C-alpha cells in the first residue's frame, strides 16, 4: 500500500490526502512526528530533508508536495488529455504555489504584522483565478477533475478559514470551491476524525 509520511497538520499534505481519498486510492498515513522522531528517523531519509513523502506500492519514493501531486496526476489520468491541457494545469499549479507560498511565509514568519496586508492584497491575487475559472463552468479543464483542482481547492479552503468571505466577490471561484467540496469523496475525507482534529498549520495559526 502507498504511504504518506507527514506531520498531523493539513499543511502541504491535505491536497494529496483529498485527491487520494476522492480517487479511491488506499494509502497509509504515517505520522513523522514528534520532532525527535522526525529528526532521527525520517529527516535523513528524505531527499531534501523535508516531507510530505509519498512512497508508492513499488517503493518509489517522492518528496516535494507539488511533484507528488503531479505524479498522482500522471498515474491516475488527472493531467488533461494533451500537452496544452497539461500545461494549463502546470500554469495554474504554479499560481496556486505562488499564493500558498505567500500564505505560508505570512503564517510562519510574519503573522501579526502580515495578516492585514495579506487580507487586503487577497482580492487582486484571486482575480486571475476568477478570470480563468469563469469560462470553464466546472473544474479547471471543464468537466473532468485534475490534480491541480485538488490543490487549488485546498488553497481556497485555508484562505476561507483565514479570511471568511474572501471568495464572496468571486462567483466562479466560489462555485468551483463549492463544487469540489460537494464531491462525495471529498466529503468522505472531511468527515474523518483525522481531518476534523487536524490543525491547518504547525504553529497553531490559521
Ligand atoms: N517545498 C516543500 C514541499 O512543497 C516544502 C516542504 C516543507 O516545508 O513539499 N516541509 C516541512 C513541513 S511543512 C518539513 O518537512 C510544515 C508543517 C509543520 C508541522 C510542524 C511539525 C514540525 C516538527 C519538526 N519540515 C521539517 C524540517 O524541515 O525539518
């Protein structure tokens, strides 16, 4: 069975947990913590000294959250139908990563001073997603869900916690968020105690 090694937070693993559950891929979650366990037993085994780490059935080990998501996309036919669609997904995922990176830096390095400016700048960061999602009327590529939809959904999910109502001015983004949220497999994940009891970030801020 594939394993996912990470800490008990949503962080950079929740998008892949959601994808795996929604796609009916059975996997085992392994808690990399606490800190001493991580430092002694896990960190030295990670290619870049960090997790999440996904190890497939055949022992193929990957780290870097975006590489893991893209691998799952390739493996489970969630990467579009041609190179243009795949490239649209790459573009969207890079934009998701830009916004997630800004969020992570604010949460871990500059929460008190950075919170209000982040909220103020959020609309201009969400506008391009609105523009791109408006014509698709579904997921990023239209009817079929992709690996990037799970990543974008997870990003929106943590932004809604951080700034409730932040999607209200973006009807296409909001409809996208609600569409993914309503998927039975996504609900299945969210109804687990594992999900419900898990903090968003490792420092208690959200
Ligand atoms: N670019 C990488 C990716 O996208 C970044 C991964 C990363 O930052 O996959 N990993 C962090 C954990 S995410 C990591 O491995 C933050 C979760 C905080 C959980 C708190 C528990 C910490 C206990 C040690 N960090 C550990 C490390 O760098 O040693």
